């Protein structure tokens, strides 16, 4: 396949960026999107130019490191698919494809297609965990979890934290991400003791990071590679209301 | 998942499957508390050598991560922290300076080579060599060949790698080149270890050591042990240490897929 990639290049946080075209005329339809970027980068390095910076790690859709806006859609055109699992057979020969980074106030740019998503980490650090004491592990059978509950919690836990929901949202809101984390732990007995404090702290951190508010656009659910549903947002709201009612304790 | 990657519906087109290596099995040596040879450096899960020996696949690595993290580290780490004086250290410490200088020197060296080949092309060549000669089925001649070719490739890497950009901002090409430099060292150890182990064991099949039915043939007389290699410095032969494996309740047996 012959393709032209129109890629956002930006030397650093303060530098101006621009779209730069890269033509590749030997793309195999079986390549993944990131492999095409690899090929372009190999050629750039061979010419002594700086390669395009982008994040990736597992390249099998499970880690959440990759994230590109492809033709205006976070993670590209395929439903429930991370950009590392997006294959070129879904594009037309001769097509020009635009490639941009996640854009959100809370995700300041690093370089080219790489942005700083540590705001999501700080939200997790504010409460997205279960505190445990060191020492012997508790007896697992003393904490029974009904199957439906475990399944529901797992549906939320499937979030890989890539930030596509933020990138797709016109408000750059992180409620789908935060909702998934809150719901995951709120459903399980292990999360119960810190449930109110967690919801209050995570929402406070989310606001402090500069993410926007939710106006129920649903763009987040549409692009989520893990099909995290908007009911997680509803759960975030009810958990947050419950936390306020209890004074965040 | 298969359909997503291949574009073929496995309900209609037969799946194309071939065996591949997805683990190198070993890991860093640790003691019973999971502490490495560096005091205070604990190594958990699949990064350490323990538990799984010559056959560690995906789920068992996950299990080891959970077991180490849930049952062992909470006890041994706490014990270490409680029983060890930990004076404040800062970046003025001699060891810090030494380490920083070593890292900086290596980075500068990588950037200064200014050669004609990308790190990825070295990575690919090394991968191909390991795949062919230190793969799932290996033999003495192939391992010796690999042991001859890896140092030559490493030599070429340091003469001819091309790493663009600077060290002062995000430079993924530099990061990648640093990793490939590490692989070039580790690959040699991998081949050396495989050569020394004159038996077929777990996921490692030495073609010379097989049963008449082509199953892996172990040699428990001589090889029922863990081999731990001690690094002795750049360009120096590592030392092979042996930790015998003793089985009290379950005896090792021949694995059969029939
Ligand atoms: S690289 Fe891990 S999800 Fe894409």
C-alpha cells in the first residue's frame, strides 16, 4: 500500500508544532499502525533525522501506553481497538492519514506524539488503591464475592488508563477513567472501608489536574478500546454524592 | 484477538500457528528472602530465577508475581527494613557520582559513534541469530556459532550504530540503542548457558539429548541444578555457580503430551 502520514511534530513543550507529511509506499496491509511509524522512523534515523516520538509498550492492547488520534479519532477507526492493534488493512491504498497526539489541558505535550499523562497516575495515587497492612495474607475464603459482582468489577477494571476518553471528549474530561476506577473498587469488599474517602479524593484530584466537566457527550465510551461504559460515570456521581453525604469518610 | 491481528476469521480459515519462544525462563539470582546479591535490592516475580526453573510460561509467571508479592515480600522486606540501618544518602555520595558518570559516559559513547546502521537493524540481526541458533531446539554447533557471532556483532554495534538526537531531551532512539547494547551482552550469556547445559530440560531442547521418541531427555545425574552466572566485569568471563535441586516429595519425571 502507498500511504501518506500527516504527523504532528513538536520539538518540545514550548516549541511550536506542525503537521509534517511522510510518504511510505511499501506498507503491508498486515502491519500495525505503530509498525508503519517504526518503518518511517528507521528511514528517518538512516537519513540522520530525529525519529517521531510516540509512546507504546506491549503492542497487544493491554498496557495503555499507546495513544494517537488517527484521522481525528482517538485510537483510530476500529471499534474497541487500541492503535497498536490497528492494522493497515483498515485503510485505503493511497490514503492520507492524519496522526496527532492526545490533546487536553491536563496532558501537556512532551514531544511529537507523546504527551504527559501523569495526571492519571496522580488521580490513582489520590485513592485508586486498597490499603493493606504488611504481614501474612488474609484467608481468601473469608471474603466471598458473588460472581455477578466480580464480573461487574472486572468490567470496570478492564480500563487500561490510556486516556483516549479524555482525548475524545470536547471538555477533556476524565470521568470515564475515574469512574471506572471508583466503580471497580466500590463494588468489592476489599474497597469498602475506604470507599467514601476514595471517591472524594479521586474526584478532587481530577478537578485539580484541570480535566473538564462531563456534559454526557458519550464520546469517551465510543472510543474506549476496552469498552468501558458510561454507567461508570453514573457510578462516579453516585459514589461522589454518597461521599459528600458522609463528609468524605 | 486472532482475527484482529491476522484479518482472518478462524471459524472459516484454519488458524496459522507455529511454535515460538515467549520466555527466556531465567532471571536474577535471589536468596530465600528474594534479595539479590545487592543488599536491599529485592527481585520479585518473573524477574527472579526462582520457582519455575526451565519451564515458565505466562500463567505461572503471573502466579509467581502474585505469590512473591502477596506471601513473601511483605514478610521479608519488612524484616530487612526493620533490621537494617538506613542512613540518609544524597546525590553527593561517592557511589552516586560514580554511577552517574558511568551512565553519562555510556550515553555519550552511544551518541558519538555516529555510524551507519540503526539500533533496530542490530536488534533484528541479533534476534534472528538467537532464533536460529539459541532457539527452542538448539545444538552444540549452533550454540558455538552464536557464541562466535554475538561478540562480532557487538563490536560492529559500537563501531557503526547511528543514534540521532541529543541526550538532553526525550530520545527514544537513544533509549532503544541502550537496550540493544544490553541485549548484545546478555545474548552471549544466554548462549553460553545453553551450551553448558548438556541435556534437554523444560522449554530448552538440546537436539543431541532426546529420547528415541524425540522427547526431551534430561540428565539429572549431572544437571539437576540451577546455574547462576556471576558477572565479573566487562569483557571478562562470567563464573558459573551451581545450586543443586533436591526433590523431597515430587520427583521429576518425563513430560508427555501424548
Ligand atoms: S502499546 Fe500497550 S496497549 Fe497499545
